[in-house]
C-alpha cells in the first residue's frame, strides 16, 4: 500500500449529498489506484492513462457540484468554480509532466492528488454540503 493511500472515513469525508459523496469515494479509489501503480514501478504510460481518466472524472464531478451550486444559489460559487479551474489546470500540468518517466515528478503528482482528495473534500466541498443540507438536499 502506498504512503499516499487514502482511506474513506464516513465521518470525516462525507459531505451529506449522496451523489457528491459517491463521486468522492470514486476519486479516492482512483487516487489510491494511481498511487499503488506508481509505487509498483509500472510504466508511466499506464499511469498517464489513469491520470487521463481521473481528469475526465474530475470534470464530471466538478460539473455536478457546479450545477448544484448554480441551481441552489450557493454564495461561494464563483470562488469554488475558480478553485475547480485551478485544480484542473494543475492536474493537466502534472499529467503532462508524466510524459517522461521521472520518479520526482511522480512523487509530486501523488502529493498533489492526495492533497486535492483530502483538502478539497474536507474544506471546500463540505461547505457546499452544509449549504445544500440547509436547503433540504441530500
């Protein structure tokens, strides 16, 4: 198991919106799979393909959050969308950095992915969850 392996903790990671929570679980699973693949010394083209899939999934996930924020008038929507754009840009840059095998770059990718999966969920997405819960959305 990678040192970057994340474990879903219901009381810590759950934001209370079923669709978002399900996607967060999927993100954590994908990050863990990438970390395990890097740690096993797999070819970088395989890791890059997994990153491509994660980026596509992140687009879907962010689209769901943004639709809910728009639909229910989340007051921090502009900042949250800007955060999404920054995360996607960073993921794209890191994915491109993996085009040439480099353990240091792989370590940066894993550190970013685990921070994103943890911090974005624990902070930014929790705010959305609390806001939507107050609106009666689950």
